[in-house]
């Protein structure tokens, strides 16, 4: 099956993960929160988050997407994310194509 989301390759995901990894410290500072607070928001330990931020542990796609949604929820980090190219049009299209609705018709990602 070849859908538009299939075109979002593993290579493209890796490129976006690498880009975000390089900007994590600055984006987190823009939120004015600790590693612990950000780790709690995305459901990982502070140790794991710290290793990702220091590039000693590879970020998964799920971690990436969780971080994107946290950064998009704040105007300052959202603007910075856009500036560094961390949420490009192809990612926005990918997210929108993968939305589903819940039982009461609300969009759920």
C-alpha cells in the first residue's frame, strides 16, 4: 500500500530527529523548564532526556513527536521551532494525514 504517509521515509525522520536534537537545549530554555519537567511531559526519565539532549542516546520517533507537540504548545518555542525548521510543511502534512477522530468526533492525534 502506497499512501502519502509512506513517502515520509525513515531517512526524513532521522533528519528531523537530528535537527531537533541539535536544538533541544535552546528550545527547552525558551520554555523555561528543567530537563525533569520536559521529561515528565513526554513520559521519559530525566536521565534519558538528558542523554538525548547531550547526544548520548538516540531519540525515537515517538519522543520526537511528543517534543514537537510540547514545543508547539508555547508561542516562544513554537516560533523558534519554525525558525530552525523543526516543524516543516512535510511534517505538518504527515501529522494532519494521520489524525483520527474519537467517538465524539473530536480530532485526536
